[in-house]
C-alpha cells in the first residue's frame, strides 16, 4: 500500500469521527455514546493495520473465513482488537463465529442462536449478540420481523454463553434524510420495547456510510462504516 493510501485511511477515520461528533451534538447526544466499527470486509490486513495505527480498535467483517484470517493475523495484539461479525450467518459457519468473534450482529433465528451457544468455548466471555431486524427491506431475507423480536429475545436470554445486547438493522437504501430517520426511529422504539424484558440490551447497531447522521439522530450506539474509511470495495478481487 502506498504512503498516500495509508494517510488516506488515517484522514478518513478522522473525518468520520468528526461527522459522528457533529451528528451527536446536533441532537444533544455525547459522541462517546456512539461506537465506530470500521468495516474492513474485502480489505487487506495492511489496511486494518493502518486503521489500528490511527487508533481504531473495533472492526466489522461480513465473510466468516476472511474475518477469521484477520483475527488470527492480529491475535495477541495490544490493545486487544474487538471483532464483530456483521454478515449473513449460515449454520455450517456458526462454529467459526462462536470460536473467533467477540460480537455477532446478525442473529435472526433460534437454530443459529442454539448453535452459537453450544459452540462458544467455555474459556471465552459470552458472545455478545444482536438480533437483526428486517425493518424496511422486504426483498432481503436477513432479519426477523419486529413482532417476532420478543420471542427470540426470551429464548436467547436463557442461553448462558450468549449475551443479548440489542438490535441491528440494515434498512433498504434510501437517500432522503427524513425517511431514513423514520425507519431508524422504529428501531429506537423497538430497542425500548426490548429493554423492558432485557435491561442489559444497550446497543443499537445501525448507520452506514450513506445514512450515518440519521442513524445517530435516531439513537444508534454503533455505526458500521466501511467505504468512508477504506474507500470503495473491489468485489472482483474476491475468490
Ligand atoms: C458493508 C457493510 C457495512 C459498511 O457499509 P459502507 O456503506 O461501506 O459504510 C455496514 N454494515 C453491513 C452489514 C455491511 O455489510
């Protein structure tokens, strides 16, 4: 990676942090309430290294094997990195997630929850999990309907190796700020409803490069940002 690209990641991270702070201040929230996940999918370990050098320690990955490879590459690093699985999860890959990641944002069915709970190694802290809600993207098969959250939440809460921390959503792409805000506000209300039965649920994972300010205005506590940090992704390079 060239020197100018390295500087770009550091500069991009600074810009994103400033945008988070601005969006938070605009609605009277503290910027510290919003955790920034750097979404490093399709990007090489060298790009992650640059982000670490710029003080970024939380990363999101979509593809299980790619994420596991990066986790192994940076294992033992101080300060420790936190790895979030944010992609669709098939049951034959659940063991790798349970054994390697700190968080899973895409829990959307009981079977996957049971497998993650069984497969989480006893010497690790419980896996921090979010239930993915299909809030607006009817075409997407990922996520459950809002009305099904309480039932799955109650089942997950009974699993000792999973810690239910809240909800996640990937709304359908939408450029209008008011409409983005409307959808994200439904998620904020859903988290409030969840907190009534699950007081430790403190996390709302929502907001990407193109809808981050609206997500923060609606109460996001975790934004997942890829493009604005690492640049556009080249999927043709993937095997
Ligand atoms: C790729 C991805 C992101 C990051 O998207 P950008 O638009 O590049 O910021 C966030 N969340 C999920 C679930 C993703 O798959």
